C-alpha cells in the first residue's frame, strides 16, 4: 500500500512539474526593439488626417498616461497607419519599422473596437507567410448611431513565428491599452 501511495505522489509531482514547464525564451527573437511607451494612429482620407495617441513614457505605476480621443467622421472610410515609439529615454526611439517590417513575422497589432459596431478595422499589411501584421490597413467608421466607444490597441510579440497562427491565444503583450473614439 505504501508503494502505491509513493508512486501516486511521484506521479502527481511529475505531472505538476510537467504542467508548470516554463516557456523557453529565444533571446534572438526578443532583441531589436525597446519598450513601447507610445502608440499613434493616423486615419487618412484624401487630404484629411485624424490622429489619436496613447503616451505613457514612464510606464505603468508612474504618472498617468496622456490619451487623445480619436475623432473620425461617422460612416467614413480611412486608411490607417500606426506608429510605435519608445519615449522613455533621449533620444526617442521610433520602433515602427523594427516591429512592422523587420520583426513582422513575430508581431501582430490588434485594433479591437468596443463596441464591435464602432468600426470595422482590417489590416492590409502581411508578414512573409501572408498573416496580418496590423501596422497599416482600412478603418471603416460606423454610423452616427455608434458614435462613441474605445479601440483596444494590443501589440502581441511571439517568441516562435508559428505561434502567431494562434492570434491572441499565444505570445506576450508589448502594449495593451485603450484609446477613446468619438465620431463626428
């Protein structure tokens, strides 16, 4: 009986250790960009540009972030471009090309409107395997009836490029913030 209990404890311990296995970090995949402190969204329609920005240069727990309200015209279609920066030091580090071009296979920016009917947002840029990246795309603002809400800006970093196939389920967040949206 004692050997059955000992074997059971050993099996339980082994399953706990197996279940708590830490994800192996690939140092090379995490190199190349600093901490994201600022996200800017530009909505462009002809000569008109609408800008929204979330800026928190000292990170969580310090001073409150500066958050601009994005003000697109109701029922309008825009091309969007996202810019990401690290403004925690001097000089300011523009991370846009590193994340959306050089490391596009291991990053994805999600722009998630709340409520869903606020806007239809579709990335038009793609990585080497044709998967969305999210740094550029189309923004179709909803009608006046759905004129206010937020857009969640979620930049995911994947240690393994194949993890990107799982979208929000895998990876770590380089940034996860909300930007208010109020259409005119």
